[in-house]
């Protein structure tokens, strides 16, 4: 597989980032790209924020006046991406994860913070590659299957099955 550069920036102080979490995020990004048979070098930016910061971004970019767990900002469309001219890498986009929300959801679903952040990263990576669950149906099911496939590959399988209500997504 070609070189994958994952730049991680922690812009929050609400949650201490556990040792190994940055490496897990990088492994997760690589696992999604491998699963999707992505070709060529790639760059991804991952930013850890708090609930207040993600609330502002959600309002600014999606016109939703609430915090959320993760936001994806794809830089490509239909498999065409901007290129970093100094490295030749395809710039896939930005992933913004609310660490506060990740802690809340890990508790709610009864699993560790590592699984939650890994899941959110896989989810967001699939968005960067063009997947969309917003319309529901088969795409939503397929996206969930791919997320769980990555989690299993990383040794973080779901400990229980859970179904989200529409208002919990």
C-alpha cells in the first residue's frame, strides 16, 4: 500500500488522550483505505475537539444547532481529489471528532473509548471516500457493515449489537 499520512491535532482539553489512541486512528484510516482498495498516497487530517467546538462547526457547516460525535469534510468528489503537489498525495479531507461525545457514547454503548474513537474514525473515513448513510436504505446498511469489518480487523469488534434510533444518530 502507498504512503498514508494521517495528521492528528488535539484542540481540546476536556478529555485526556490515552496512550496509543493516535496510533489507533492511523491504523483505522489505513484499514479503511486497504478495505476499499484505495490506490496512491493519501493525506487525512484528524482533529480532536470538545462538544462546544463541534457544535459551532455543525452549526456553521450543516446548519444543525447541536453537538455531534464526528464531522467529515471530504476534499474529493466521485473519486477525484485535490493533490498535495509537494508529495503527490491525494488529500482526502478532514475528520473532526468530539472527544467529549466519544466518552459519552462509549459509556452509553458499554465499550471502551478506543473502540468508540476507532468506530468514529472508520465512519468518517467512509464519508471521505463518498459513502453516505443519511438517506438510509442499502447504503446505510453497507456503511455499517464496512465500519464493523474495520473494527473487527483492528481487534475491536462490537461487544453487543445495538440499533440507533433516528434521533440518536
